[in-house]
């Protein structure tokens, strides 16, 4: 019978309830007994910081702390912790930088009244802290590339860094903020062939160029979206186009250039496109306007997608004509005007025009003055009576084709008189 009682589950349930009730009575019986409890290293809360900042001031350095010892019942003590108790210092009246020692005020949690707590230590006390000048300023961002590129590729320079945001804002103690000259983003990588793009951290650089470590300031962003160009390069041949004229055919002319190739850099797409074209055409030369040994200077023009890393901006082209070509001067007297405006008439005042003719000796011998004529087209002349200097086109009749014999030059001038018809 006794064993059955001991094995009864009901008995264990009853015993558990009795023990729990006994423990509850024990704890509640202690609740009326006050105990002492220290609360250490409570951070000081500063009131009136907004007024400080409006005067260009701030609390500098680490937040000071203080400790208190309180006496209360266990239930009240359980609610008094480092997080629930505040030690408040009013700094709203401070108007200049310096070191200050001010009294703090203890602020208890809202659910604990002052008559529930006795202070054995720290009900009143002073803390010392530093007020410094506050400054906020925008800092320039610069990039630094310390990696390598693959063969045939070129890293951009400082101007090729693009940042978002373009500047960062730092704020804090003025003496610390003033140490910063600029912020630097460092980009690295090995054998790069593609433009770098991503979020990168930055570091502060002082006026001496040294990195500033562990600067205690606040920053508007932690990372900067950075783009840095890795450019493809290529060496491209240079050439000029020739237009037959002046008695010179394409097989009777050659030329040399001060440089034959140009090295360019740009995006992969832009460089591949110009490589596919095969060359850079500097311009076109009208053979009817040049002589053997003439030097013609061309500017090198590239699209915005390409940059000239050779550094040469002009190319001098020297013309070499075949030795078989000769020239002679002919005095042209057959000078006429055409296309005078309605109601107007014109006559040439220039009676003779000296013109250069070039070709083979045999064809030149066949040229007589009567086979050369000069014609001034007046369709664009100012419609007012008077004398005008105009351009005359010179024609060579019935001697040979232009690539065999022709007039040299395109800028012959004559004087004409315009009058009412």
C-alpha cells in the first residue's frame, strides 16, 4: 500500500504545487526588505546639444560615465539598470569651447518613484567633459589606381575616375575635420581588361599626403560608387586621299608623312571599330593645287570616344610628283563673264591672266593661248554697280584628259565691272 502511494503521479503533482507556493511566499516575503545595489559606468546624457551645435560647438571625446549605489526592495532594484537610469547634464548655456565640470541629475525610470529609492552614493556628482568647435565640410574625392592592365590595355588617369556622390561630407571636431585635404579611393586588380565599377571604401589624406588613420569624424557615406576606365589601345596607320587634277594621275604621285601611325585609346567598341576601318584618313588633297615638294599640314581629328596617346596633334604630308611631269605658264586673254544677275551686265577689266599648265612635255607643247580660257561665274555677285574681284575658273580645251594635262591651281582672280544692262 505504501509503495502504491509513492508511485502515485498525483502525489508528485501535489508536491510540486506545494513547493512552488512555498517558494513564492519566500520570495514575496523578501520583497519588503531593502537591499543595496551599485549601478556602474552609466553614460552621461547631455541635454541641450542642439543649442551647442547652433553655436558651432560639440561635445568632444569619449562620453563620460558615473556610478551610483541605490537601496530599494528587490522588485524595484530589478528595474534599476545601466540602461534604465539616466545621468543628465544640461549644456545648453555653454557658448564657447573649453573643458567644463558640471553636476548631473539622476533620472529614474518612469515606473519608479523617488520615494522608492534611497541613494547611498552618487545622488549628486560632477562630470568633466570637453566642448570643442564643430565643423562640417565637403571633401573632394580622388582616385588612385595601383593595379595592372593586360597587354594592349591602358589604365585611365585621375580625370577618368567618376564618383557617386562626387563629394562626401564630414563633420565633427573642427581640429579633426581640418586635418583632411581630400578623400582617396584606391582601385586595384591584376591584368584588367574591363572598366572597373563598384562600391569602394575611401581613406582620408592630409595636407602632407599621408594617410590619416582612425579619424573620429562622422561621414555622409561609408562607400563611394566608383567607375574607373580601363582603355583598349591600338596603333592605327595614317593616310590621305588624293583627287586627280592638275595633269597628275594617282600613279604619278607619292607622299611621305611626318608620322605613319597613331596610337589611340578608348573603349573596346571604339577601338575595334577604328581597327576595322583599317586607317585614319587625315584629309583629301586636290592634286590640281599642289607642286612637287609641297608640305601640307593636317590636324589629327578623332571621335570623342577615342583619345590620342601618341601626343602628336598634326601631321605634315610632303608631296612627291613623278619626274616626267613638267609645267609652263600661259598668258590667257580669253576672259569672259557668265550668269550676271537679271538686269545687270558685266565685263572683265582684267585683260590677261597668267596660268600654269602641267602635263607631259608632248602635251604641253600642244597648248597655245587660244586653247585656254578663264570664266568668271557672277551668280552670287553683289547687285550694285561697281568693280569686283572674283574667282575665275580656268579651262583647257581639246588637249587631253585632266589626269594627263590640266591647269594647276584653283584660285585665279580677275576684276570685273558690274553695271545696269
